[in-house]
């Protein structure tokens, strides 16, 4: 099934869901663990009906859900098809069904609190070092390049650890920070999150790609990137 572009996701008007990184994310508030289990069970039945399932996590007072397709079709400029991890119509259809289930169970969504963490590593030799990191992070060599044809990014098929992305690094420059966190948040909380970080002593290092990407440094110079998918908002 074809991957959906940001404007197509936005047009779906999934009010309970936010597009973070490659997938759709939602959080629903529940009174207790049993309510969470009851909700997840109903979501599971809906997933069985569509032949597609979200990942789910039950915490104290909430249920977190993520929807993404592992076989979304991307076509490059030459028309060649590639299977990637991304949102498809199947994810949108199930998201709508889950929203209805939540309404039937009188559960309230908290879309502003969803977040997603990924790792970034700047290097000029990703193909050389990626096998080391896939061995450390997942122990499965097939996770290198999973969902990113031609790339070295590491994605755990079992979802145990964050994705690891490789960015470009200039080896002629003195070595500096290579690892950084990529923090994906809902668009409506990004401005507040940045302001809070700055008020705590952080510094905006680069906002040339804001609001999609804002690089923030702590007092020691360590940087992280606040990420927002504005195209799907």
C-alpha cells in the first residue's frame, strides 16, 4: 500500500492522533489498569478485522498507541518501488476505528502529550560503523537498513530500542558531539517545550529549519533536536 504524504494525513483529520517520525501516535486517558486492558482488547479486535495492528503500552492512567506500516510503498524519481516504514491508508483506517472505540468507552485522548525519541549519530562512514551499532542495539544484522532502502539506519524489528539515524559529519573538523537525541512532539506543544528548555538555561543553536527542526544546546554544549512534522498537522 502506498505511503501517505503529510498533506494526505492532515486531510484525514485524525484529531486524536499526531504524526511523529514515521508513525501515528495517540494517548488515551484511562481510570485504571483494567480500563486500559479493556480498551486494548477492543483495539486488538479491530486490528484483527483489518489485518493490521498497533503497538500498545499501558501505563498508570494512560494507553499509548502507535500505528505504522512496515511495507509502505515509496516510489523514487525513476519510478522504482521501495518498501519503507511509514503511514498508509491502513493506518488511517485503523486510527479512525480506534478513535470510535475510545469514544464508545468514554475515553479522552491527550494528543499534546505524545512524544517519540530517536537517536542520531553524525559520521562520514555510516556503512562501516553501522554493523557495530546494530550488533550492540539489536543483535540482528537485518535491522540495518530496515525500512530505509539503501540506508544504514538501524530499526529494531521488535521495537525494543529507539531507531538510530546517521547524519553527515565533516571529518576535517575537530571532533565534537556526535550523538544527539531527536525528540518528536505534537505541533501544539513545540513552542512551549522550546521556551521551557531556554528558560532552564538552554540555547537555541539552529532554528533555520524551525518549526520542523530546532537544535537546542544545554549549558555544556550538548545538543538535541526538537522535531515536529508540520506537513501532517
